[in-house]
C-alpha cells in the first residue's frame, strides 16, 4: 500500500493483479510513453498530456505537469507508513534523542561516528532485515553522542542504535 499526497490531498493506493485501487475504487486508464518524461493518458474517455517536471527520490517527491497544471506528489510506501506508525517520523528540524531499530536485523554498515553532525534525511546506518537492506535516516538534526552498535551486530526491535 502507498499513500500519495497530491497538492495536499491524501490518497491510499493499492495494487494487485487486476490493477490499481485508489481510496478503495478500481482505477483503469491507458498510459502511453511518448518520450522520456512525457506521457499520454486516457482516463474516463478524456485525454491528458503528462510531463515529469522534477523527481526527488530521496524524499519521494515528484512534480508533474498535466494538461498545463502542476501537481506535486509525495509518496509514502509501506516502510514509510510503518516508521510513521512506530513514531519514527519526527518532523524536520526537531530535536532527535535516539534512533531505535524498527525491526530485528543485522547492522551491515555504519555511516556515522561519535561527534558527527547530522541533518534531516542523512543516512545513519544500514540494517538488513528479511533479506532487505534498510537505510535508517535521521528524522531531524543533531550531533551523534554515542553509537550503541557496530557493524555485524544483531539487533532487536526497539533496541537503541544511536543517541544524540
């Protein structure tokens, strides 16, 4: 499941073998790529010309121009939603005290050390869980006071990894 914020409206998006559902309703459209970043869309017998204006994969924010109007889309995938549900999505600029493991796993890389200054979105460490690498990023600004784990450590859900 995804949540998409489009010009401050929130939509829940799910997909399965039959297609996409937006807010619980099945959606069908025809999408044709015209060129890199340019698309033609047929939706409910109406024609739309879409252009990708800007992409920011780090923040999962995209800007599209559809029939001359700009739309800013911010996506949250199932991992973003899980971190949000666990309270690990502090807003930018907030004071960060600790980073805890969102799930059990193995620390495969540390990107920070004691004394480093981190900003919102900076990579702190990589946690491998369920055969997937998860980059844990700073939810705010701070100075690393202590790193409670080292490369190769196994961690449990909720275990403190970094203190600020």
